[in-house]
């Protein structure tokens, strides 16, 4: 990948209300008490920044590659000093600027993930946390879509078991717009960039964007959907097929 692809996926639950609330609750566990300088890398139009401020009391900062999304964030009320256009691979922040950095379904899209992780390590304060939500290759469907190399045509969105194919075989015939990580692979990648492992968990989807789901129906079943997602996340074996995974790592307090 030599440029950032469009990361908005039709039918994605990432910005759906229940999923936002669930992920904010996970992030809150790793926020330091008192004032916290948080950076959301690849913040899009600022939806999670707004949710973190509303639900966790943290007025964070955002970096977004696409100017159109930055403009939307500003139009939604996020101050231009808080959300700026920039590249995670070369961030405009001084060393040790943030207590927490969030990558919410972003790392898999970064063209040079090595440079991106090195930059995050640089802007984090010693002892600060990097919090990563990323695709889970144990989920049997490729959530970013796949194209045939021969024709350029996309496979049906819910073609099963594509992520489970060995990459050396799959990439002969298919183009993948984003990376997909096995849990051990993601942990190893983060450790290789100087981070200390703290926690890993699988994250199940919240089923909010089911075909035909209407607002009234969703309101009536909000509690059921939330409970179902949490039950699946805690069920042995099944939890390993969650649509995403969450990893918390920490920059060492001492060099």
C-alpha cells in the first residue's frame, strides 16, 4: 500500500452508537486519572473524540489524513486546534506529547506501519499507553472487501473464510485493501517497536447495522444487543471469532 485507502466500509459497526459506547468503555480503563492528553490517530470526522469527551470527560486531540473529514470534524464543533490534517507516519507533535494514543481500526491501513508505530512511540510520554483496535483474522469474513487480481471485481462481501487462507496463497489471486492480523502477530508487531504488552481481548460486533434494522427496532432491543455482544466476547472459542481485537501496550517508563 503506497497511499491511504478510503477506510469507510459500508455496513461497518465502528461508528454505530452501541459499538462506540462499548469501545469508549474499554478505552476509559487505560486513561490516567486527572488531566489526560489523548491523541486519536486517524480520527475521521471526530466521532470518537466527541464520545470520549461526552462519556469519559476527556477532550482529546485528533489527527486525520483526509482533509474532507477534518473539515467535517470542525463543522461538528471540534476546534481546529484539536483536530488537524496530518500523516501518522510523520506527525507534527513534539516528543512525549501525549499520555494516550488511540488507533481505532487504523493501523491496518497505514502504508508504512513501521514508521507509524515509531512515530507513536516518539509522541507518547514515558509510561503512556497505545490502545489499538484492529481487525481480528480469526473472524471468518474479510471486512474490508477483496478484489480478484485477474478481473478487478470484488468478491461478495460475506464470502467466508478468506482471512483464514495463508497469505502467500491468497495474495496470488486476490488484492486486499487493508491488513488483517492474527492476535499473536499484532502483539509481536507492537512489542518489536518498543512497547510493553499489557492486555488483549476480542471485540464482538454489536449487530447494529443488520439489514433492515430500523431506529425503533434498535431502541427496543438495545439492551439485548449489548448483552449478546458481551456474552459472545466471554464465551470460550467463540470469542476468538470476534470481528475486532483490542490490544493495550505501554511505552516503558524508563529508556
